[in-house]
C-alpha cells in the first residue's frame, strides 16, 4: 500500500522550474529521505506534499485520497521544521495541545494524546516546563510531539536536526530512528546531510537540478550509484575520481590511468575516455608493488582507521583507507591495490557503469 504518491508533479517560481515532473511512491510505514544539495528542491517538494506550496501540474495522493487541491489542514500530514518555534510563554503540554485546541478537539481527548506523545518521547516529567527550561534536543522533541498528537498519516521533517550541535544531532538522530521503529508511521525527511540519509532511510531519494537522480536503499545508492553526481554526493570521505582511457573488449578491458597504470576490469563499454570512480575503502595500501603507487601527502588518523591522502605522479589526488595502526607517514611512496569489483566508470553524460 502506498501512503503518499506523487505523479508527475511540477513547480515553478516566477517562470523558473524547480520541480520537474517528479513521480514517487512512499509506502505505508516507510522512512523516505529526500537528499540533495542546497537549492535542489527538497523543501519545495516536501512543502508541496504538506500543502504549503501549490502544485502547478500533476497529482498528489495521501492515504488513497487525492489531495493536491486540499488545504494544509485537510491533508493528513504533520510537519516538523528546522526552526521549531515553540511558544515561549506556554508549557510543553500547552505547546503540544495548541494545534488540537485550535480545531476544538475534546479536552480529555487532547490530554490523552499529549500524554501518549509525552510517553513516546519520554518527556512525561517535562510537561509543565516552559521551552526556556529545556535543552535544544528536548525542544526539538516538543516540536516532534506537536506533530505526534495530530496522529497524522505521515510525518514530514525538514532538516529537523540542523540547529542542534554535533553531539546532540547524532543522539537525536538515533532517537528519531527509534521513534520510527516504535510508531511505524510513514515519514518523509529532508536533509542535505548524507550521513543522516544513510543512517535513517529505508529509501533515499536523491534530488539534483529539479529532478530525481536515483531512488534506492542506502546501500544501493552507495554501492551502485546511478550517476557521477550520486557517487560524489554519497559517502564520506567521497569517492575518488581518476581519468581513465578504456581499451579492449569484453573480458579483456583495461583502463589506463593518467599516470600510465593499467587496471584490468570488466564493464562491457565501448573503448574511449571515461572517469574511473573508486571509494577509499576499495584502495588497499600494500607493501609490495601492485596496481599503481603514489606519494602520501597527508595522513589523517581517526583511531579505528586512517585516511591516507595521496598524489599520483600525474598529479591525480586520491584518498585510500588504511587500518588504525597504519604505518604510512607523510612523504612515503606507497603501493596501491584497487579492488576491481568496486570500480565504476562514468561516461560523458555522468551515467555510471559498474564493473563486475
Ligand atoms: N518562494 C520561493 N520563491 C522563489 N524561489 C524559490 C522559493 N522557494 C524556493 N525557491 C527556489 O527553488 C529552488 C529550490 O529551493 P528549495 O526547495 O528550498 O531547495 P532545498 O530545500 O533543496 O535547499 C531554489 O533555487 C530556491 O531558490
Ligand atoms: Mg530546504
């Protein structure tokens, strides 16, 4: 069952198209993340679902009901923003109840819903506090509570963690994942942060230039990016890109790198110029001569692993992932082995082709 369906929706601002015929189905109970750089249309698409932006063309269905012409209050969704804007003079209880009082819901029913939300969010003890007496993370939980009490068919989050400091962001992220597992509600979550997308999503929708670049599970988009854009956007540190000249045919194909190194791979592509993509963890630092070698420039120790920044002798820059106890020192010449099953070739149009 799909809870939210967009069919070929389009949106322009002053003649400039920002959403171009996007179609998408979100299943009931699914956690879908819209991921993309700033300005890629994530918020606009979410706001079109919420009813805060009109839909120029196309249709929207929420819970089986055609919704593109409904007012925001008539759509069965609740939105949580980055700027959660609680009422400072109201208690947590009143902040959560406010929207329900506005629609004149029965008093007892409101109290019951506030209690339930407080229990889910573990805020029972904080109901009589005012926002100033709460931490940033607790305030964000009140904002989520305001959405929970509406018992919507779907929750819409627009960068809800952006205002929190780094440690709190990680903690609140885990809480959100738990919340989704407990409530099993449909959630759509907008972020520019690929780590949030990877850790929270059942499926990630990657937006770029008014369009969907790829839809897939976190590991699908990580291991089999559909385009150079996705390959570069997902993963930290990012994928390495090298100039490659492809020759040969079938099982005998060889990519010649800018420094002359020859890498055998199987991609079944016409010979010619491509960009070769390889993630840091697919480049192994080895003691004996291997696929190619480079000079270590910077060695970043992260404790459990080490990022070795390298220059090949044609000037190409690479990052290889080594163990926590890496013996590489800046200035060392190191040998590199490429895992050829984790190579990608990108053509002139940015389309990805994955090696076997
Ligand atoms: N109300 C508006 N009027 C004009 N242009 C807008 C408006 N809202 C968004 N845009 C433009 O639409 C594009 C997508 O914006 P947005 O959806 O906010 O991107 P994101 O959330 O991915 O950063 C941007 O180019 C932005 O400038
Ligand atoms: Mg935005």
